[in-house]
C-alpha cells in the first residue's frame, strides 16, 4: 500500500525533535516529507504571507508550511507546543502557531494536524500529545503508545550524544531515518567526526582553540540560512562551538533553581540556565547571544545575560538576525570578536 505523506516543516522545534518525529513516522509506516532548507526564495514567500511585526523564526515557519503545500503532501504536522514543564509555557507564538499559520495561509490545501503538546518534561511521548495524529491515521491507542516509546528511546540516544559534545548540526541535515540510525550508532561506538566538536578534543587553555558558546534558540542557531551559517564560520576561524543543547538537564535545573522566579517561557529558561553554566566555565573564552529581531522573551533574556556577563567578567556579544541581515555585517562582527578573544588569550 502506498504510504501516506505527512509534511514536517523544517523550522522551529524541528531542530529539537526531528529524530523523534522521523522515528515516529517511520514506525507508523507514514512517509515524512521535510520542507526544503531555508533559502532567500523560500523566506521571501513566507515574509509576504506573514504579519510584518512577527519575529523572523515564525516567518520562516510560514515559508516552510507553504513549501510543503507545494510538495503535494496530504497532511502537515504542526503541533501546538504549550508546555514542557509544570506551570511554565512556551513563548506565545508557539501557543498560537497553528491558528497563525491557518490565518496567514487560508488557501492551504493540506490538512494541518495540530495536536497540543502539554508535557511535564522534554519527553513529549505521551499518547495525549498525539491523539489527533492517531485519529487521523486510525492508529489504535496501544500501538501508538508502543511506537511513541520507541521514538522517545531513539530521541534519548541522540540527546546523549549532544550531551557528549556533538552539535545538532552534526545530524540535522539527515532526513532518512535509516541513515540517521546508522550515524547515531556509529557515534555511540566512538567514531568521531573529522571536524568534531567533542569536548575531549583539544585542551582547555590551548591557545589555538577558542571556545565560544552560542546562546540562542535551536531554530536560530541551526538554521544555516537565517544565521548566515554562523556555526561553520566560527569553526573555520578555529573556534570550538558550545551550545545549550550540550548542557545536561540537571545542570540547567540547578542554575534555574537559583532564580527567585524563573521566566515564563520554557526555552528562554533553558538558555538562561545554560548561559549561567558557561559563564562560570573557565574553558569558555566568550559568549555570543544569537537573537531574532522582534523576539519578546529575548529582550528580557538579553538584558539579564549582559548584566551577568559583566559580573562574571566574560566576553559577551549580541548578534541580532532578521530577514534583512547582511552576511558581511555578521562576519565582520564575529571576526572582530574572535580577534579580541585571541589577543586576550595571548596576553594572559
Ligand atoms: S521565543 Fe522569540 S524568536 Fe522564538 S518564537 Fe517566540 S518571539 Fe519568536
């Protein structure tokens, strides 16, 4: 029987949950179709259909949904992420995402599957989070639960590699579940990437290696087009990149527990916890806050990070991206930042 096509936009939390979703749809015998990588052409289409004042990652999402609709998929998977922790929600744009997409793209042909994700942790594998998906494809509850468990186990294997020091970038371009499974097994068995970022390569204090933490939402840090390929540019400059996805949950929790009151938004809190952890780490030479123009939560986080960076005497820079950001501007700023860090290291 021909597999039914389900589109997954390569945007927002795709960069966090893609192994989970690829495994889930494969096990359910569906045919996942991933939207193309972000490009000028794709983004321009999304921008035209979006509210002008909305943040760029949402414009990117609109662009990817449009792209999937043109690929003749029957369904588009667009969950409404509400919560990943008790009493903490995600940014309001996530809460209203399916409505916003339906409003902006009223002539969409594919059917949107918009299950609400309400979880007490990052593990979103509960049946209640996938009820609409199960109904749409007539999947019995028992089978769905078993499949969700498999998908979550796979996702945890991948996450453990991130905690070891691999970057999301090392996996995210893989769309084929069989290839992804092979790559994960290979890394679990100790095979390293040529350009590996693993923590055990190089030593702290090594003059040639500059260690930089890029603090930003996964969809800003790992969408190569929207951030002008910042990760690879840093690598080319001899930088070892660290990101929040490498920080264990317990470490982030420990940092968050020191706050009198955490912020309202889940991923903003995670970034804060990771940044505090890195600020105290002597191996880190500098921190870059990568933020999107028009991001409400980041206007608060950015201020806090700036103050804390001063307190810990850490080199800190904010890079703001939007649909107009020019590549040369980003490169010049990164180069200047790295030069200063090298100078500082040499003088020390
Ligand atoms: S957290 Fe910021 S960048 Fe992300 S969706 Fe919300 S407003 Fe946009």
